[in-house]
């Protein structure tokens, strides 16, 4: 697992990476798969992404609970997309195109992936 490319010591924010798999045969990146979605190879190598993802789709759900929460589809520059929960902002305020990053201290290998908004400025605040 590689460290962030900064010269300074990694902070808690920089350490919050997202672990994904890359196929050794065709090079396709995927998130939480047992087999490659393209060539069906089982030879997946774990890598860590420290980059920011972009929200592609966002919805407010209150399934199995009375509390509303956000469920979003996020695309990462490495080439994979996955469904996750975005926190740190009201569920209805998460917008398509928002940049998100993994929450520091959460472990996406256990349970659901939890991300947070990078800048709380939404499209309504743009001039």
C-alpha cells in the first residue's frame, strides 16, 4: 500500500483511503468483487485509492428505519463505481457532481462504505 504523494507526514485525512481490487489479467478496477466483472478472473490484487470520488446518483432512503439517510452511487478516477452512504450533510443536500472522500477512521472492508463531502459548497451556492 503506497503513501500519499506529499512530502509531509500523512494526516488522518490522507490515511483514509479506499481499498479496491484490480484484475491482474485485464487491469479492470472493481470494488468488493470475488471475480473480475470483465474476464471473470479470480486473480484480483488489492490497491488503495487516496483520490476523491464524484457522486453520480443520489437518493434519500429511510428503508428499515425512521431516520432518512443518503444512498449515493460514486465514481472513482481509477475506473470503479460503487454504492455508499454520504455523511456530514443533510441527506437531501447531497448533489450530483459533489466530490467525496472516505471518512477517516472507518473501515470499508467491514460493513458499508461511508464517505463525506469534500467541500460543503453546493451547486446553489455557486456564482
